[in-house]
């Protein structure tokens, strides 16, 4: 199956005065919900849906706990998650404290397997 795309016209953010150009933009093929993921795992294995759901629930709790403790959460062939920060700049090192943090975010780094998948994608105009 191919990733569908549509064509959109955009301006170059680095040069707002430049001529607007046309670009391919990935088109979603819908959502893969947690219920559907659980159903597919249940169908492909001997584990029932309730057990899969319990594992996913526990996995989420452990993931949140690890990130909250500043750990990088490594997910094998999926990739890794870590916390990234945006903060105010200060003139001296000793002036920087927790109050300088403006925003935290979760950063996902895909594994080599996921990056390689991107190299083999086929594309189809929507």
C-alpha cells in the first residue's frame, strides 16, 4: 500500500516574499486506535484482549514514570522517548534554575528500523 499525498501551495518560511510553491503533503488514511491495535495483537497471538489492554495500561504507566524521572525510554525497534526543555537564557550559570524553564516536551527519536521503513515507502496522489 502507498502513502497518499495531496498538493498544497505554501510560501517559503525563510523567504516570505518569495513566490509560493507547490508541495506534496502526506494525507492521513485515518486513525489506528488503541482498541484496533489491541484487537490486531489479540488476533495475531494467543493473548486475549483484556491481557493486552492490561499490558498497554501498565506500559503507559512505566513510560510516564521513566520520563518523569528524567530517563530516556528506549522502545527497541520503535525508537526512544526523552524530555526536552525550552528555557530563558541568563547571563550567568548560577542564575539558571527551574523557574527558567518555559516549556517541556517529549522528543521521539525513531529507531533505524523505522528510519529504513521511510526509505521504502511508495507514494500515491490522493
